[in-house]
């Protein structure tokens, strides 16, 4: 009869054996080490200098040193102040603590029974509360899903969900479904432009919004043409007569027609329905081609017609002096006139030499060749160039008609559009006489003449 068991070689208590308790205790120690085996590591080549009682390791197959030297591949257990070693047998199941996994010894070596953290770095498919499949390798069935930053464990605090497609012709999108039928799709759908598109049946999708990948221009509407403005509203609907509304902002609590409306169409004539109203009719230079700004139920406030003229149809009149003027020659701006002392600096008495020099100017009578003036009408005044030669502060400087030229500008769709631009090297020149400033000059002359008359009267009285 053998003195040990067949598998673990535990000692039997023999009939003639003395001190049977020694053999019994030895068997218990072996059982304690070998049943439900747990080792601290299987990669430690040198054991700790002061191991705890019962500490266990699987000695690596190579580079073992210290008490483990020459014990490669063995099971090591620290008992009664010394290391004991045993050769593992096929079928042993060991829990490796520093890997958090179970391993089993086969004829081919140690195999993983349960996946550890490193094994989860690459899995063929994963299903959470549902089954994954070959097409959907990651499947999650849940009321919600959370992706949270990991700043507390050394992360940056950022959270990014990355969808990486193969090439420009592929898609990387987020598809929103209703009962497994697509209704909205957001992402890079077949190109590299950001697109939002909608579907009523999950098959045919209509483009709602596109952001160009190169220019970042935003296009609203379904069209293959690129956007040619930072915000381009394109209406793909077909209308014959009447007017369409490619863009409309409407307040539900306001009266009917209280809108911001951009209207395009040949027959649109009811302009008091629009806050902003663009009418396209006729050709370039036509007075019927104009832009109008008005309020609901009221006349137009401003109207710019195709000839380039600007009209203010609804401005009222007053007997008061003008508080604003349009400076068309200098900057094409509407300015507020002010004579307040708080807008003045470096105040000095007026030099009379300018006033006396202006007296040499010859007033002229003339007919105007301006496009907005009646050629049969006559005018009188001064030539701006003559006034500027004496005092440039008495004229408005700006660009004249001959300083501009018309060139064709090609838009993003390749279509030419005529545009009036300044000629290269153009310089501002006298354009208009500031007749309102003449009153100051005349006031100085009148004061001087009044004083001279008073002096003469005093002398005459003394005769």
C-alpha cells in the first residue's frame, strides 16, 4: 500500500506509525495550500524578503532567483518559515491575484478561464442585456447610456465619442430610428460635409442642413449646390406666381403677418405685409428692382432702387433745423449733426484771412448733370474744387462716379455678377460744398463790418 494519496501525495497515517498527529497535521497543511489555490502572482521571479505565512506563488519559467532559483514552473508556498515547492498537475485551477483571473493548467500550459482586464482590450463582440451579432458587434439594450469623464483617475476631463470612417465616400453618422426605421441622420453622410437629413419612411432622406467642410458655410435646404454665403437658405420647392417664403420668423403671440420675411417672386406687390421685403423684378438699373424696409400696416421707411438711389418715403417734415444729413460723397452714411461743446477741442478764434479769401470766390449759375437731377433745372452756388483750394474744411471729400468701375464677380456656383468697385489707385476728391459752414464765415465778416460801421459812426458824430 502506498504511503501517500495518488493526486496530491498527502501522507497516510500508517498502522504502525508513532506520533500519528504529525502526519495528520502535514496532510492538513498540504490540503490548505492546494484546495482552492490562490497565488499572489505568477510573474514574480524573486519572492519578498519577509513573506507572510501561507504566501503562495507560481514561479515563472525563466529568470527565477533567490529562494526561487532552480524552481522554475513550480508552485511555491511559504510555511513554517520556509518555502516548499510542488510541481503543478494538469487540471489545477489557480486564481492569480495580481491579474484578477483564473487559470487552468493543460497539457499546453496555463490557460485563462475568466477574462482579465488585458483580455478585455480586444474582444470580437460585446452584448449588454442583448445579443451582439456580426454586423452590430457592440449591442446595448438599455433605457440610457452614460459616458463620463475620468479626470479623477488621471484623465483630461474631456469626453469624446469618435466615429472614424474609411474615406470621403464612406459615412460616419448618428442615425435616429422609430421602430427600427430611420427618421433623422446626423454626421458625414457619403462625403466630408456635416449634414442633417430627415426621412419619413427610413429609405428616402431629405437634406435639411449642411455645413461645408472647407468654408464652414451653413446651407439650409435640400440641394446639391454648395452654399455661397456664411448662411445660405436654399428653397428647392417650385412655385409659379405668388411668392414663396424660403425663410420666415414668426411670433405665435403676434398679429397675423408680424414676421421677418424674405420674399422672391414676380408678382409680389403687397409690401406692407413684410418687415424686410426684397423684390426682384426687372433688370439691373431698373427702378422696379428695389429693396424696401417697412413695418406691418405702415408705408415703407426706406427704399433702395435699382438705379442706386435711396429713398425715404415715410420720413416726416418739420420746421426745425436739420439734425441729420446724408453724406453720400464721403462715406455713403447717415450722420447725426451736433454742435455741442462737449464734442469740440482746441477751440480758438477764427482766422479772418479765410473769410476774406472766400470773398474772392465768384458765385456761379449752372445746370446739373447728376443722374437724379432734372437737366432742365438750373442751380447756383460754388465749385467744390475752388472752395477746397482756399479751405478744404468747407467741402466734403469722397469718391466720384469716375472713381468706380463695374467688374464681374464670380460666386461659388461659377455664376458672374456685376459689381461696382473702386478703381485701383482711386483717391478722394472734393465732392460737395459744406454750405452750412459758410454761415460761420459770414458771421465773422458781418461782425467785422458791423464794428467798422460803428467806428465810422463814432467818427462822424465827432465831426
